[in-house]
C-alpha cells in the first residue's frame, strides 16, 4: 500500500555499505527482497549515481515517481515491478564500469 511505501521510503532506513556494493555487481540477487525493499534500493541507486543533483530532481518527486512506477507496473509473472528493478540494476552496472573505468 502507499502508506507502507511512504513509511519505508521516507523513514531513516539506511542501505548498508555492503548492500550498496552488492547492488553494483551483476551477481546481485533481487529474489529474496520484498517489493518495498526494492523501492528503497532503487532510491539508493538514484542517490549513489547522484542523479538527484545532476538532474535537479526533488526527493519527493523521485519518491512519487518510484511509487507510481511500482503501483502501475504489470501484475504478471514476468514483466512486473521485480523485472523492472532487475533491469534498472543491471543497466546501472555498465554505467558504474564506464564511470569508474
């Protein structure tokens, strides 16, 4: 629900350095994570890539975008929000390689 999402994403929930590093690897496994946790990890990816600063994105706008993406994604076995997360995470991997060389 939106209330649960708002509580999780606006709380002081922190993503550990170990998880942040794992997110940068192609071996990251999204299967054991709950959708709400994946939303938090997506938000963290925006932070880690400094996209809010680079593109002048307000944090509330980002959170609304992530929630609406989650809420309106397909409710099917494969092309669903979890697949969306996996694609976003894997697309960020080559960006990290290119940036960090």
